[in-house]
């Protein structure tokens, strides 16, 4: 009986598109259109291992799982509805290394130690740089990677307010 109610609830969330968290939202590209209550999150990727999955969790929404084409030495963009509290990167996977579950035990997912962040406003947030070889996550704004992101996502970022950095045009 409980399964029936859970199925109905999930179907209602999908049908109404009422802001229920999406477990597998798309990664953004330069032509993506955002809802008015979302922030663009930029995350740089460096290292030789090609990133292909990131799980982002927060205190007020369920975890979101972002799959994308294998990438290294790049900047990826995804969106989160704001406000978001306690957001952090929980895990990631790299190409060529299997990941999944055996029963309820995960394997192949790499964990990341990153400080939780809160994003209360719409705009652009530079989250940090993930090194796929070491798992290190640097949450400082990297001007070179930020500049690259503004070139790669020129249309997407145009006219959006910088949240945690000084806009490049003001430097």
C-alpha cells in the first residue's frame, strides 16, 4: 500500500513540475534556459582523469546527480534552485573506472571534502576546482578558469549577477 502512495506522489511531482527536486538534472550548456529562481553553479575540473559524474547534495533538497560527457581541464555548469543551504559535492566518478552498487554498498565513487556553501540569490556562483587525480577540491575562485567559463558560456552567463566573485569586467 505504501508503494502505491509513493508512486502517486512521485507521479504528481513529475506531472506538476512543482519544484520537486530532480534526481538527474541536465548539465547546462551555453544555450540552456534557466528558471527565474535558479543560480548557475560553475565548477572547474583539472587532472588527467576524465570526470563524467558529480553528485551535489544540500541540506534542503535531495542529492542531484549530474552526468555529462567525459571532461578534463574544463569548467562545467549546472543550476540549483535558490535558496540552497549546505550545498556540497558529495562524490564523483571518472571515465574508465566502474562505479555502482552491490546491494546497498557503493563502489567506485570518489568522495570529496568540501565546505558546505549557501546560495541565497540567483546569478553565477563559482563553486571551486576539482582535481580528478587527487580528489582535492579548492573552493577559491580561480580567475583563469572563471575567464574560460565566461568564454565557454557567454550566452548563459550574460547579464547574470556574480554571487561570490568580482565580475571580470570590473578587474
